[in-house]
C-alpha cells in the first residue's frame, strides 16, 4: 500500500512567478490528487521541475533566468535555468 505524504512544501512568497523543485514532479510521486499542480498552475505560475543544486541558491536575493523554446500547442517542455546572486 502506498501512503500519501502530507504536503510539506513551504509556501512561496505572494509575488513568486514559479514553483521550482529538484524532483521529477511538483507533487510527490504517490500523489493521487496532484494538489500542488492544481494550486500552482491555475494561479498562472510556472512549475519548474527536475532542477539541480537548489540548496545552493540563497533564499533571498537571487535572480533566476528561465530560457525555454516556444512550442506551438505544448503545455511544457525543456528549459535552461540559471541562477545568479
């Protein structure tokens, strides 16, 4: 039996444009309701998944650059992410 883990994500600041995670999905793997997807994406925020070295980025002060190609009709795709501080 797979148990749902409680949602332990830290709420983002109200002016945040995206939610970024170092995992394969915004929700944990056993999610049945995809609560994070259904809260972040309808709020017109980006969900950025599969990032590396997030722990190295300071909580305050970084600038994040997200470069992505436009793909007609797509709801997602590959991106290049760069953080500077």
